């Protein structure tokens, strides 16, 4: 296979819907902000407790930031094939068996997304009966992350299914740059030979 064929194949496999690229970037930024806010609130909670004047609302903020970071992060990881994905099984196969396994994996992920949406929404609705202290906000504010994550995971999984069925699931190895530095020979056997 020529380099031009590899580039065309690589481009086909990396075709994604452009609007989802922007959504993924936005979600990555949100995850970064949530993780930073989580770290900051934990630090502030420790400091305020150490000096003897704790801010009780920090525990609420910490748990909210943590839960949203986890569920949004799971959706982003699904888009990047970093989460909920059995790469070892599928990458060992080629052709029709790989296509079948890749589709089955994504159907399972889609089923998990459906469970997150359905039961997450039920928990969200029930969460209006319980309140978080000290702010007295409904616990539904935490549960909203679950169906949101399910919708995003389903959306990204459908995108992967469509792209995979159209273009195949084989991911070509990235091409090496011509400007790479060659590896240094470190074996003792070749040192004395010209």
C-alpha cells in the first residue's frame, strides 16, 4: 500500500462529524474546569477546616464538581474510544469478525447509554424530594448529570457506528514523520565492529 493510499485510508477512518468535534472540545474544556474547581474546593475545604472556620458549602460544591466531571468525562472518553471500549479484543481481529465485534461492542455501549438515560431520568425526578444541606437545593441537581451523560454517550456511539459501518473499524497506524531521529544502537556486540 502506497503512502497516498495510507493517507486516504487514515483520513476516511478519522472522518467525524465536525459539530461533534466542537462539542468534544467544549466538553473537554468543561471537564478541565470541573477538575480544577474540584481540586480547588478540596484544598479550600482542608484549609478552612485547618484554621478552624470551615465553609460547609464547600462539600456540596466538591461533590457537584466531582460528579459532573465523572459523567461528562465518561462521555468524552467514549468519543475518543478511551472508555467503555474493548480494544484488545477487536484489534486482534480483521475483516468481518472485527466488524461484528466492533458493532456488538457499540451496541452494548448504546444499551448502557440507554440505561443511564432511563434510570438517570427517574432518579432525577425523584431527586426533587430530597435536599442537600446546607443549601437546601434539590439533590436532582446532582442526578441531572446521569441522563446528560447517557445522551452524550449515545450520540457519540451512534456516530462511531455510522462511521465504522461506512468506512470500517480498522484504524491504520499513524505514519511516521520523515524527520524522526533514528534510534541509537546500544548493544555491545556492534560497538567494536566498523
